[in-house]
C-alpha cells in the first residue's frame, strides 16, 4: 500500500511530519490497510500566517482495491487534530462501505 503526503506552500512537508502522519494513519486506519491500495493525505493551512480556531485542514482519500475511492476532511486548530478528525470520519465511511460489501 502507498501513502502519499501532499502539503500546500504554507506547511513544510518534512520527514518528521510525514512520520507523524503515517503513525496516526496506522493507529486509526491500520485495520483497513489490507483492503486499501493507496492513501493520499492533503494538508493545508487556510489562513497562512494568521492563526485561527480551525485553520488547518486535512483531507484524506483512501482507494479501496475493489471499489471507488472514499474521502473525508476535517478542519481544526493544529495538524494532528485535523488528521485525527479526518481519520475518524474516514473510518466511519470505510466501516459502512465494507459492511455493505459483506451484506450487513
């Protein structure tokens, strides 16, 4: 499975950031990894140098091996919280999609 991290020009896509994001993905979505072929993570800072209560955005697209891609996004005050929020939303979508495949 491939994990690709994309950032806008206001967020540095450094190695420590990539490691942190990969760890959060593993923690929240690890049980789905065998069914996924690719995960793309998009991080952006909507207010640039200005702060704000929800100026960091994480959008995640997960590509299932046998189905169409699913996506979720979340805005929060820092990157880690934005990633966690997007993971939680995507986890719910994956549970629903995989449950339908199984006929539950």
